[in-house]
C-alpha cells in the first residue's frame, strides 16, 4: 500500500488456485490446507526412513516442506539456547512420518534450574506450523509490486508460516509437521541453566521426547511497552469484521480484535492506525478502510462531525489494549483526491474533488481540522495524535502542512515517503524507504527535538521483506538494520489486511503473497511475526549494551559490537558476503556474551 509504483511480470506455472467449495468459509478453528501440486518426495524416498516416525530439533531459519523428508544435517534431540531475562526465544522441532498419525499433541514441561528455580510450562508455547499458499517475486527478482489478477500467472506453492492454535492434529502418511516453540523467559527468572522436555504423543504411536536447555544470562530485557524501538504496523479493523462476520464496531467486533491487538502490543507496537476519510488508499485491500469520523455539511453551510467510531476505536486501542504512544490519522492527501461528506440539503453522500492548495480543499479540511483539534484536546489525546500521509509529492505535502498549521500550529504531522529536506523539520514522524538515508546532521537534529525517524519496506524490496516466501531470517534482520542505519524503528504498511482466504492463501491481486498481513485469523501468529519480534529484541539489546559499555568505558567491546551491527546494511551485506541467518547468529552470540 505504501508503494504507488507497480511492476508486472511474465507468466509461469502455478499450483492449486482456488479454495475447494467443500472447505468451510472463514475458519477460526481447524481447517483444511490447500493442496500443493508442486513435485515432492515420492513413496520410494519415504520408504528409506529407518524409523516409521522421527522427531528432532531443526532450526528457525528453515521453512520445512510438508511433503518432503526434511533435509537435516546432524540430527539432535537437544535444543540449547541462551536468553536474557524477559526475552522471547524461538526453536523449531520437526516431526515426520511414513504412516498416518492420529490425535497428535505437543506438550512442554516446566524448565527447571538449580535451587528450585523454574520457568513454568505456561511460559512455553508449542504450536503446530501450518502451510499457506504463496507465490514469488516478480520475474526480474527486483520486488513484489504489480497487479496479479490471474493467479495462474505466478509460480505458487505452499509454505510453512502459520502458527496454529489448534492443539490436536491428525497427520497424513508421508508428511512432515514442524512444531514452533517459543519460550518467554520471566523477567524475574534467576540466572542459570534450565532444563525441560518437549513431548509429542498421539493415539497410535508411543510418546517421543526432545530435550530443551535454556541458559539465562544475568541481563534483563524490559517489558515490550518499555522498548524504545518504534514499531509501526498498520492495523485494519475492517478486515476483522469481514472475516469474523460480525457487525462493524459491535461488541463482537471488539471481542474479535482484542487478542489480535494485544499480540501486537506485546511486540512493542507504538502507533494506533486511524482513518479520517473514506478509502484513503483507494480501497486496494480486500477490505477497504473507511472514515472513522462522519462529516456533515448542514443546510446553513456549516459543518458538524461525529466522532463516535473514532472515539470507540482509539479508546479501545489506547486504554484497553495499551498501544498508547501515538495515534496516526490517515489522510488528507489520498491517492484519489476525492473527499466524502453527507449533505443535509440533498440528503445524499457527496464528494469534493480537490487538490491541496485549491480553495475547495481548504474549505473541506480547515473546518474539520479546527474541530478535530478541539475534540482531541477535550479527550486528552491531542499530544499523541498526528495527521498522517504516505508517499505524497513534496508540493502537496507543503500545502497540507500549511493548512494543518493554520488550523492548529501544535498539530503533529507524519509522513511515510521519500526524504525531502524542505519539509522534514515539519514532520514529527518521518519514515523513509529502505536504502534511503537521513543526513547525519538532520538525524541528530531530529533526535534532539524528540522527532521520530524510521525506515519502511513495502512490495518494492526483494530483500529484506516479510512475504510468505521470504526467508524467515529477513524479518529478524530488518529491525537490526534499523539500528545499523541509525533509525528509531520500522514501519510496515499493514498488520492484518487479510486476503479473501488468509489461512489458506496469502496471494493477492496486487502484491506478492504475504505483503498484506503478518498474522492470521483466530489469534494465530506466524514464523514471520515471531522472527520480527526476535529482531526487535536484538535492537533493544544493542541499545542497552551500547549505553552500558559506553558508561563504563569498555571501548574495545563497544567497537566490536558496533562493527558487528554495521554489517546489517546493504553495504555490510556486500562486504561480509554472509547469509542473513549467519549474521543474526553471530550477533545473538555476541549480545549474550558481552
């Protein structure tokens, strides 16, 4: 959505393209995945298994194929990891079988340390990894932008990504079943070594066990709400209402959104996404965004505004969910410069077509902005609210900024788009595209003024990205890149703009698969989302260690840390010739030993 330039690509073969009619619509519990028609290991390969069922630890950098015997090096039954107190760490086990397995379940024990110390089993989350249909980058390999109305034109396959909430599964013969394990170490945990087990059991096979060992180091990661990293993933409440089939803004709608948005809050999200006009992005997602504020032009020519929906949404996100740092209101400069309102004189919804700088634009927006300022101040939200735009031309931005300042000079303004020196000082929050850079003096000045400066990726970037076919390490690499580039955080244009059938099919008519969302219905996380959180935690650890090492004059260690972090740039990638996964492993080891 943040990318206005769309690129096409040539044709190639595809896998299954439609959801079977027999499959239930909009599942929240168990469901049937789409069939992958790509070549896979046949019976002769599976028959070479020495045991009918195997279970070992894999790694979190691999999306294991559903119908292939897993390609593993040394098979291990021990997962050993290091963590700070308060940190979430990820592991991935792999179960594969020649035979059908019934009622498979996965349970984790307490992790026990010396002197009665314990990480309770409740802090260990084991999830079956499910498979979703994906496609590919454009044929030139340079990104994922471009209209894709014909899904048969793109090479498609199923990939491991969904972290399921269903706790019991039947497995078909000759198939693999990854299990994602997340351990959230309590902040009050005693440093030391903790050991436990992961058990896979079922109705027609003997229980199988894997060992877990977590070495907790004597450092503490703050709670997510206290992280300094500025995470901005745009939320889509309209998508939730459609998928859950509940009335928009009803109690059932908020009930459906609550766990989804709390998951986002626990990732360190800082921003509430609000919309102040109809279709700010031309309705290009499956569920278009609508205005949360109704505008009425009365018979006498004056304006009135209904903030009921806006207030319900913001109150829910700020006071109930706890995402309370910033409220970004989109947008005064949409892709289609057409603005709706209800006209009392005609009893109809009418539209004003106007460009920034034109009188009609001013007549529409100036009264609203003045009244909006009044309302926000009454609610106590003015200081954290911003009028937001994305990828708009500089001249249009200049006109909008002038009008906003006329309405209230204290209004905050945000932009996700190209850097323009002429307007950057007016932008409280400015997010620029990957590979673009803030001038060092400008970044320092913005930091001194308390302004926010972040980086974003969208469909344009082949790497790093969070498409469903992207390497899992890319999601973790991106936040560390933000630190390396001296940004305050990361923006990604959407959290949950779900496709028509998001649990089964992540492909979309306009962008590469997975571009629209990073979590799934039914409060399901994803490999991508968990790895993104991993990267944000590394960013926080870097910040804390830099401060500590500088304070005690540990110049050699600080230089080692900074040199390692500096590799997380396009230039660093080229210089090091390292795989992103190897870079992350090297960084993690350093952060846990300094």
